[in-house]
C-alpha cells in the first residue's frame, strides 16, 4: 500500500486527505484511516465523503468520523473546492464501487493534477506532474488530447499569426523521433527542400520531426526535442524539452510556443495553455486518459475537424457541453482543415498523400482541383502505414507532382519514390479555418499575448 508510494516517489508528502464512502461501515472506514495514519509520516488533513448511504444511518456524516469531513454532492462542482479546503499534497482513495468507477476515478485524478496533488489507492499511484521549469520569456503551450488531431497544424497557424503581427516567436517541439540534443532550425534563413529532407533521412535522422514541419510551414525559428513515454496526465519518461526551452529562451524572443506531442505535455510550465481536441473524439475516450486535466489547465480550447463526414454534429455538441461543465471560462473555437500546397499546382497532374480519413477523399479532391486548378489522379491516406503505402504508390504513374503532408513516410517513402521517378514533390500545410472567421481567432491571439505580457 503506502510502500508503493515510497518506492515510486522521491517526494516527501506532508498532508493527506482520505476519500471515503457510505458503502463501508464507518467502523471499518475508521480502522482503515487509523492504518493510514500509522503508515503515513505526515498529517491526515481531513476526509472527503464521496457518497453512498447503504451503511450510513441518518445524521451528519461528520458524526461518524474523527476528522473534518467535506461532503461531495456533485463531483464536478465540489471536488476541487474540497482540495482547496484541505490543501493536501496527496489523496488516498478508500472508496470503492458502486460509489466510484473507473470513469469517476479518472476525473478525480484530473482534479488532483489540476491542484498539483498526487492521487493513489491500494494498487495505483498518480504522481502529480508539478515541478517543471518556468521560463522567464512569455510562453504558450499547445497541447492535445490525442494523436492525429491537428495539433501541429494549429501550432503552426498560431506561430504564423504572431509572426505576421511582428512578434518574434520560437516554437519548441518534441516528438517520438526528435534529436538526441535539441536542434535549432532557422526556418526563415534556409530552404527546406525534398532533397534536403532525404539527406537527413539517409543520415538516420528523423527528417519529418515536428520542429522541421513547423519551420517549413511557418518559416520561423524552431527547436527540435524528443521524448519517450506518456502517462495518463501527459507526463513523459525521457525528455530533453527543458534543455530545448532554455536554448530557445537564450535567444530572447518575444514569445516561446511549447508544442506537445500526441497527448503528452511539455515538461515546462507556461503562461497559458491551448488545448486541441479532435471533434471526432468521443468524450469517454478523452476522459479515459485524464483529458479533463488538460481541459482544466487550458485558457483556450480548439476543436478541429468539425465537419461531416469525419465528425458527427451530435458528438460536437456533447464535447462542447462537457467542456463548458469542466472549464466554463475557457474560450472555445471550432475549426476545419484545408490543404495548402507550398508550391504551384496549376495545370499539373497531382497525386495526394495525407493522414486524413479516407472518407474525406471527395471533399479534398474537389477542393484542390477547384482552388488550385490541378487534376488529382490519385490519393493515398496511408502515411501512417508504410507497407500499405509502398503498395499504393506503385500504382501511381500518371502524375507530375506528388503533393504530401510532411510525415515520416512522406520522406522515406513518397519523396524517395518520387525523386527516383523524376517526379516533383510538393509538401502541403493543413491550414485551419475557424467558425466565425479566422480574424476572430487571430484577434483573440493578440488579446491572449497582451494578457500574458501584462
């Protein structure tokens, strides 16, 4: 039990709160709390009563316990208030089903993380993610509730917006294939060509790491970092992000954007958080790995892919309703993505490579042909499946240009194949379009920056 705590954490915990329910007899619960007190070196600050009355007779719940009791009536509204009352640094769960289930425990863990409190039970331990470095430079984190939801595209758009406003911005990106030592890339001073990316790939380097994509799309300075592992709350096991953040800060920019990876968070505390959520994600999926925590710490929420057939409008309404319940003060924006080629397509036969859902094929094809006056002769949505991609591209021969997102397979499969076939390669940016107009979002970003620096 508490040996688990001592083995897994080097922190010294001083104040503990116990979670209890009315499905246990009070005598049993009191004996358990006495055992906690005996094994815990710090102070039992109080008890949070989660509900259940089967074994609690009428009367005040506080009459049954020797500690101050906070009674939870609505876990969404009351749990954070209970933590603020007792100010623990660790919560120990003595409750059980049916009062709590896995969904409720993930919410409890999210609330604990939000207040920098660790959370544990008899066979689990969530150590709070606090203790990151704090930058002296104004900073924003762009985080997400999963992979393939457009976080890098949103981050690039934000960086471009600030650059256009005359703000000197550096993006620090971390990825599963990032460099061993943080790498500085000045996107405005170099040309990132397909052959350049191939040369990186042949040296064994990750040629499509997010920092390279950000530099290519936004023409700004980026710092590439790496990470390995990702916990429920986004904590990583291996990371050189703090070192990369210090490198960025040493250049004295006006703003640093810390870009998350998948559902993992940069291990740097920033002034503001922007959380990206895919509108095709189910709420249970978001809750399941402490997505509520990510929503709670964010001042800004961006829903991406808010269109049919990728997303169901009913699901979007569910997401919006739950987001409002969790963080009513957050500013929420809805968006879709459209491809923007970084080269000329007019009059050319084009094959397209994307990570989008294949059900978007007709919509994307019609958009590209109409806007860029080209002819789409083939499309693949298998950039995350190399064996399938290898088989698909062999069928494409009637084309002038291979238009592709910049992903790992886009370099070592698509670019390599196209160069060998003497075909042109053009990379694309996925540009967000916001409901209500992009100006509404870009004006909001100005306000956000002014709030950070004030």
